[in-house]
């Protein structure tokens, strides 16, 4: 049995094998596929998820997005952590 | 003509009705499709291609026991190539090291194993198969060893609800990322055995409390899905996310259904993928249009603000309990039949010695033995 995964700036999460981020052409949206669940992440969430490769840290993802969207880094970091922690608690992030 | 419906999200592919187990609550119809009526590999591959093309995202390989088909890994590979997310819903008694590896290699995304209990003795009695529980435990470990994520599907009823804590511990111990605490549904075989399976209200309250506590304790470790059984609920569940909205079910012989139990409803004619394209059947076959959306609804659903939340509940249950598939699901407290249903649940579950199980079995085809008298 494993421990709860706590997301911080230094974490480098990835999507587990059973969670897939896919472009759903017929509905014109991105979807996150898991058993019995289909999530429709918003644009920012998609940007975050696309950057998760098990290498990039949460901090680096926040740097990237803060620059791209010209937003304060602290705010972006907070949002990224919040979103990823929620995903981790739902079992959508690799432990 | 109205606008065409959005495509379903998921396909439930019932590859076969064959199964080594005989669960008395099996969701398969009482009339099982025989092996010689099953679609072959090419026909299923064609269905998978059609599914992906029409915008279906996930395929659940189920049955019966999908592993009873030797071509399962080929179908999984085909689904992966078509871009479909694949899930195997299995009793796992046929899952060994070789097959686990083959499925992982073919690109299977997820495995769901059903358990009948937490101890071999009583669990095997429910499965009607001696040694099943041990095999399942082993298969669950093999699944994890093959790198495949696991959901434990624990089918709960009067006979095992008192073991809810042990059930949760077993799933966590097996390394499941998800546990489904699934109450038996009462149609098909489950309806036949309802009096032996229906829990008491006290059992239910205990279960709900245990699940809530475990959810808190196992946050971020194991997700627990739990739905209160309909007979004791105040509002029905959105069965299949609404008729003909999110799911499409295909039987072993190719009949296309809005839900796996839809054939329990008399008077609906279901078309086959052998005769017409899947997308066409989904869009306009009368059986799908019959209960799609809200136009078919009677009162109290018609003017209820939950009509697009639960879609009036389950049609199969409405037929089973109210004798009318177009009635409000009697699981809803607003249904005029709700009181009867609650009384029935309380009466049946209060019987001290529940009746014996009627096991799910295929009627044996008589073997002709020429020359013998
Ligand atoms: S419910 Fe039991 S009998 Fe029915 S298909 Fe599943 S394992 Fe087999
Ligand atoms: S009346 Fe119909 S729509 Fe309203 S909650 Fe009950 S079943 Fe759902």
C-alpha cells in the first residue's frame, strides 16, 4: 500500500499508465481518460498536463506558464499545485 | 428531424456470455447468447473501428468472461491502435502470468477484477466455483506485476456487507488504485435472487459509514466509488448517464443496447451491428429513441428539475418494479410506487434465513448420443 502523494514545487509528477490525455476530435476538446471516468480539463489544465513527463518539476511548469501568460509566478504556482493535488487525490497522477 | 445525438463516450463490448463462474446476481440476461452465436474476431475489430470513428473514447471488454475468448489480446491491440482507451472487466479466474503479460504488451490500459468476498469459503459459494477466490487474489497480484493498474470491484449484498472493512483492506493490500463498492443491481439474475441478496437498512448505514471513514483515511492512495443501493435511496441514479446518451452496449452476437439489461424490457426491438452501422443504430434506431432525452417522461419527472440530472432513473428497474418501463423509477421517493418498494426491501431483508441462490447457468444443450438408448 502506498502513501498519499503530496504535490510541491519540487515534485515531478506524471500521468500513470491508466490515465491518458487525448485530443477528442469529434467533440473538439481535450479529455483525460481513466477507468469509468472522462474528465474535460480546461485550457490551462491541458497546458499543465501536457508538460508533465515525470522530469519537469512543478516549479518549472509554473515558470513556463507564468512567462507565457505574463502572470505573477506565485499565483500560477499556487494554481498549478492546487490543480495537481486535486488530481493526485482522485488517483489521476502517478505515485 | 431533430439534431443527431452526441456519440457515446464508452462502448461496453460483451465479447461472450461464457463464464466459468455462476454468480447469482450476474447482470447477463437470463437468456444467454451461445458460443456459436458470438461475433468473430474480424467482426469485433470492425466494431472497434466504427466506435473510434464515431467518437467513442473508451472500450470496456466484458462478458460473461472476456478472457474466455482466445482473441482478447488481439482485440485489445486493435482497440489501442484505433486510439480507444481499453479496460478489461474480468472475474480473473482465467488470468495467468502469460495472459497478463500478453494483455499488457497489447496495450491494455486498465484491469477491473470482481471479487465475491474476502475469504475463500463464502466467496466461492457465491461464485459457484471452488478455488475462485484464491485465483482472483493471485490474478490481482499478477496484474500489478505486469504493470497494469487495478480496480477491485467488490459486489456487495446481504451476505458480505458485514465484511466491508475487510473488503476495503483487501483492495488496498492488493495495490488497487480504485475500489468499487458495488451493490447488487436487481434485474436479470439479481432480481431472481433479490430476496437472498437485499441488505437491511442497518447494514447499509454501517457500510456507508465505513466507506466514508476509509475515503478519508485512504485519500490519495485508493479511490473508493460507492453508490447507495436504489431501493433505499431517495433519488434514483442516472442509470447509464441517461438512456442512449453516454454508453452503448453490444452483446456477444452483435445486438446493440442502451444498457446491458435493456433486453429485460419487453416490446423493444434491438438492431444488430451485423445488419447496420453502429453510428446509424445509435442515432435513429427506435429502441434508442424510445427513452432518449426527456420527451418520453411521465409526471412527476416531466416537470421535475432533476429530469436532466438523473434522466428519470433506470428503465429496466421501472419495468421490474412498476411493470412499466416508461414510469418514473420507483427508486425515486417522488414515484407513487416508492413506498411499496421500500416496504418490499424491508420485508425481504428482514427474513432471518434468506432463500438459497439460483445460480446463473446456461441451460445445457442436450448431448445426442447416437446408438445409446
Ligand atoms: S457476474 Fe459472475 S457469472 Fe456473471 S459474468 Fe461476471 S463473473 Fe461471470
Ligand atoms: S421525479 Fe423523475 S426526474 Fe425527478 S428525481 Fe424522481 S426520477 Fe428524477
